C-alpha cells in the first residue's frame, strides 16, 4: 500500500527537529489542503500524511514552518527578518502504490531534501 511520510532533521543542532508544523497540499488546477501535522521528538510525523485510497498520483506540496521552529529553539537573534520562514517542497507522485518519503534537512540558512525510503 502506498503512503507519504516525512521527517525533519535540524542539521545545525545535529538532532531531530521536534515541533515543526507541516502542511500537505495537493496542487494542480487548484491548491487543496489535505493534512497538517507536528513533528514529534524524533522529528517524525506519527503516522503517514497520506495512505491508501487518499494517496494518488499527482503533484503535492509540503510546507514546513521552519521560521517558527527556529524562533522557539534558537537564542534571540538581533535580526528582524527570518532568512527561512516556510520551506516549500513541491514534488510529483507517479506510482501511488509506492512509499514516498520526503525528509527535510534544515538549518537557519539552508535546507535540502531527497526521496528517501
């Protein structure tokens, strides 16, 4: 059965990023919000964001609220503007019978992602 999962790692601190709000949207002709979750102490979402019949081929967007996370976890900064606020990852699903894992490696000034397993 296909499913979509994610996790967040704070590479600047060398640990999972707990408490990151994550939103999932299906995109295309119109943007539809499908789910919202908060990463746990291990930086993971407790259950798949989508699975089964709800998970289908198409284009999706994950929005990670990184600015709020760093505002809570970093010492007070003198900067008034966040360099990264929302990290948006738009990706496509060809075969909804597969497991799509889309992790985020995050720091206050950079991020990366990949298709994991």
